[in-house]
C-alpha cells in the first residue's frame, strides 16, 4: 500500500498522525495524493456539510497592541476605520442580515487587548438576543479572565474565538505586546467555563512549514473545536505591508495539513481567501476545509456570498444547519 493509502487508513481508523508523517505529507506527497487523503478524511469525519459563520467588526481601530500584520493597531498608519463599540441594536441587526445567507454562527469582534466592563455588558446583552435568533453566538474580545468569560457564557455565548496566530517559536516575530502564553491562558479559561473554542491563525507572515506543523499540533493538544485559517492580506503601513501573497497551492497544502492533524475538527477558511486563493477557492474543500467565513472581514471586503453559496451547491455539499 502507498504511503498516502496507509495514512488515509490510519486516520480513518482513529489513529493520529505523527509529526514526521505530517512533514512528509506537505513536503513530499504529490498534490493530487494529498488532496485525495484530505478530502476523504474530511468527508469521513465531517460529511458533506459546510459550516458558515459571519462576523461584525463591532469596535474598530485604535488598538494599543503591535501585531505586525494588523491594520487596526494604533501604532501603524493605515486606512482602517476607527470607531467605538457599536450599539447592541446594530450588532443584532447585522446578525439578522447573516441569517439570509444560511450562517449558523455569528461572531462579535472588537479591536484592542480586551473589552472594558461596560462594553462587556453591552455585548453580553447582544449575545442573548443573537442566540434567540437561532445562532450559535461567538465572540472575539481579546485576552479575558475566567469571570468575564463566565458572563458571556451565562448570556448565551456558545464559542470563544482567540487565535494563537502561529507557532510558539515564531510568535515573538508577530507580536511583542502580549505573549503566546497569554493566548493559551485565555483559551484555557474559556474552556474552563464550558465554552467551545475557535482558534487558528494567519499564514504568509514569514513562518516556515515547521512553524505551521508545530502550530497544528499545539492546537490539537489544546483541544480546540474549530480552526480558522487566515491568509495575510498585506496592509500598507503595517510592518508586513510589503510581504507577497502566499502561493495558492501552498495555501491549499496548509488547509490539508490542519485537516489531517485534526481530522474531526472544523477547518474554516477565513480572511484573505479570495485574495490568496483567487480562482482556486473551490479547491479548499478538496484540500479538506469544511467551514467558511462568509461576508466581509474586519477591514477588507470578502468574497461575494452568492459565489460561495453557488460553489457549495455545485460541489454537491450542503450548508450545515442548527438542530
């Protein structure tokens, strides 16, 4: 039996792959063989369902952190909008709009290291109403403590999103104003109060394949439920503003890596997919993805939702629904 066949059988039989096997898969396996393994594993564990989520940029810009890729850092001169927390009513209205697309998850996202108590209260109230609409609400509100996360859980929050961004080794080359351990501590606190966890990162920021593999195994060890994969959109004015876009084939191999390291988890393609994958977007599902962020990103336009829905239907896939 071929190496790819052995790996496919191993994963489907419930055995995880080893670090060295992951290295071989992304460095040596022909692309068609990699996609064959990844798509078979995706269908075995995730079926034909595609999980859709949408976000609202509820508080934009002015962030004191120095994440080197981010348009919303106050340290860089970019064209990103800056505004305070939007009203609860606006958050709920944006969620209503996402219902039309078939999204079952809606995420409230704020800039900054963390929200303050007043903002937390407003967001908790919005989460209750968004839950009542039938969503599984998510939130991305920074480095929170267990007590703050409990407030959100009590309000109806289903999932907390907090990216580790990259490997532990590479993280200091991405951000210096908070640590990798800060990230992991927030995730652990969210798990302790019973929240589902969405955590992934951003690719094309100068990381190596070793960093990508390390990151995948770290997320597996942490036990996250959903892995958002973002591709760098170089933003003028940021330290990474002159980096090139990732090659689309390399980006697709990243998707396959995370599917095969975490076969039963949601692997979600998010920011930068249109700009990086371009005409190869539909191949993300062959590479192992089973989730999409639909609609606009935080500071940049996303792909037309109609195109995403057409692709899902054309590939014989279905939108995942609650219940």
